[in-house]
C-alpha cells in the first residue's frame, strides 16, 4: 500500500497517475477543439515577426518566446491552430502542476482532484492559454519556480536551490515580470531565519549565478541597445489602470473561489513552515497592483489555492469538511459556466460583436480579420496611380499590419512594409530609397511634419463589425519631405 507523509513526497499511485493524466488531457482537448475558431491575434503576428528577426532581445520581452514561435511554425506551418499547440500543452502542464502542489504538501487524492478541477476550470488559465503569448510561458515559469521554492521550504536540499536558479533564469529569458517573483522569494528568504542561514552556504549563490548566466545574453543586448526595455516600461507603466482597477481584476478572475484563495493565503502566513511561500506570493501581487497589471502575478494563484484546499482538508468536523469540499466543486463549475464564453474562443467571429464579446475581451477583438486587413492594404496600395506607387513604402503605426502582410500579402504586389512600434523600429532597411509612404493608422494631421500635402485615401474595416484595433483605421498617402531614415527616430514608438 502506498504511503504518504505530511509535507513530503508521495510515491506515485496508479489512481493518481490516471487522475493527473486525465485532467491534463481534458484541458488540452478543450483547447485543441477551440483554438482554430479565431484567427491570429495582433501579438501573435508580432511574436512571429520577432522570431523571423532573431536577436538576443526585443524591446518588450526577452528572446525565448519569439524563437519558439518561429520553431513551432517552422515545423508545423504558419496558421493560428499550429502556433497555439505549445501554449495548449503548457496549459495541460499547469493543470498537472496545480495538483502537484497539493501532492507535495501531503494532501489526499481527493484534495489533489479538487486542485486539478479548479485548474481545469480556471478562467485565468483558460483565458491565457488558448493564444500564443508571453503570458502563458511566464505563468509556467512562475508556477515551476514556486514548486521548487515549496520543495526548498519543506526540505531545504541543495539541489532545490539549483532547480530554482535554473527555472528563474529561464523565466528571465521569457518575460521580465518574473523579477517580481524573484523579489518575493528574496524577501521571503531574508526574513526566514532558517532560509537566511542557508545564505552562508554556496548553493543559493550558485543558483543566483546560474540564473544570471542564463539571462546574460539578453542583458548584454539590453546594454548594447541602450536599455530600450526601460523606455518601454516607463511608457507602459500606467496601462494597468491603477491599484483599484487591478484589485477588481483579481476579484473577478477568482470570483467564486476568492474565499478559498483568502483562506489559503491566511493559513500560509499562519504556518511558520510555509510563511515564506505566503511572502513570495504576496509581494509580487502587491507590487503589480501599483506597477503593471494584476494578472502578471497570476502564477502565484494555484499554490495559494492548493494551501486553501489543504486547510479545508484539516477541518476537524467531517460534515463541515465535506460540505466545504462540495462547495469548492460547485464554485469551480460556476467559474467555468460563467466565464467560459468570455475567456475561451467558443463564439465564431461572425457573432462576436453581436454578443458584445469584442468589447469584453481584447484577445477576441484583435483575433479577427487580419487576412482581410492585409488584402485591404494591398488593394489600397495597388490602386495608387503608377506615378505614386513607384517608390512608395508602407509604414504602419502598429506592428499588426506588417505582420499580417508578411503572412497574407503577395510579396510581388506589396512594397517594403515597416513599423516604428517596439522591435519593428529596428527593422528599417538601411538601404531603403523611398519617396512616398502609404501610412496606416495615421491621420494626415499626424504626419504633416514629414509629408508634403498628405491626403487621406481610405479607412480599414474589420469583418463582422468587430471592434478590433484596425476598425476604421485611417490610411494616408504621404510624399516624404526627407528620406525615411531621417524621420525614423521621431516616429519611434516604444509603448
């Protein structure tokens, strides 16, 4: 008979293996069935573009995610469903990891099953993992890092420091927001005497060196390019909506399970052994209330919920314990029923606007019609008089249009396409010789300083009236009054 120990590893059991595999398979099947409903999202086009321009870093993120986008589409072909296979698999992995937290804490198979159910139905995981974006990979590295930190807190073996350093290093090459978790872990170690004592050994420092070594190529790129990410962060800092708006988002994405999460957080701090986990989870959550967006710390949610389940499992009155566990099942089911339509792409594009879903979820709104947008821009360019079309380039204010044209445009019928936004700004050909520009998402008044008599030639439209980024976007013809290389720095948009 398999044994278990409190706060210890449990030998694998056939029932547990089947349970975990079934949970992962369920969420993977759900994503695979729905991932092709919508087209590329704007950011997916950008990640692909970045992957096709390989570098050690980019303005708004490190290099791993774009390079994975290039690898995945290189193997399977460039279409949304293929690109989303990897985040789908990571979604299944995160479900398994949610159950593994409870298992590592010594929870029963029933509690592990509850953790898996919560993860399968969680809107903050389902809503992030159907689309290829840095958020998915960031959540995964946060969750793995917290798993190793949990192992370290329970059983401070040297190898857990090394595993933690490796994971945090990879996280630094995925998304810079993991710095918030690093800060939380550092504070937790410093204020926990038994962990602080380990700083007198070599292993925490080896872990730190490993993380820095993994991050070093991107760090070198940052300094070589003048730290462009700092400019991006400064421009992006207020986009989260402020502390109150961020707090509301936390309440919304937990909603029915908010009491369980609060129960878990309180019991983490009440446990001398597990208090470092509470500190490591709370600090980045508070940090991102004021700087950035609250979902940046969503990778901390599953481990706190796992502790909430452990606390439920320790309730002394059997009837109360059973009632709360049933309530958790109902709450998890309600999370899925209430939020599925606004988090998963189960509504076809033709019905998004009528259902109001394009206003409720930006991921939906900007995942419709990029093939159509590319055709519109190509047609507008083709309809220019010969005298204007020759020597004309396309400049788009946002990175979506260049990405769409590279995938859906006819290379023989479109000129050079560039954008001054984020990393696209670096990709202006040095030998470009243009006299005119078709400027997408610019009004004539926006570019009067760089154009002679700019004129509005068209507006773009997104199919089905979906209120996406390019709905109603102006297209302006511009006769350049200086070489584009001379105006490029002023056009730069690192936000």
